[in-house]
C-alpha cells in the first residue's frame, strides 16, 4: 500500500508545525519520495537528530506504506 505526499506533509506538520515541506515523488509510485524540510526546530540540532525527528513524525508509516524517503533538512 502506498502513501500520498499530502499525508506525509500532514504527519510531519503535527510534530514540526513550522515546517516548510517540499515533496517529490521520485518514481511516480507514491512510494519513493524526496522531502526537503525547513524548520526552526532544526536549529542547533545535528543532521542525524533532525532526520530522526522526521522519521519519528512518520511513525509506523515508514517502512510500511512509505517504502523510501530521502531527506534534506534545512535550518531557518
């Protein structure tokens, strides 16, 4: 089962409300995405922890409905 990009945005916004999110469907299959996420919450936080914040927001969707997500996280 695949997940739509708007659902990914919704889940991320719950945990990172100020996030500016751009999502690209890499293969056109609603299953392989690249997300660029910009947030003040990332300021002073190492990249690994920034990515963990995003994966935490996606919860059990990651690895199930969402097969692959490449992340680019940016600070404000």
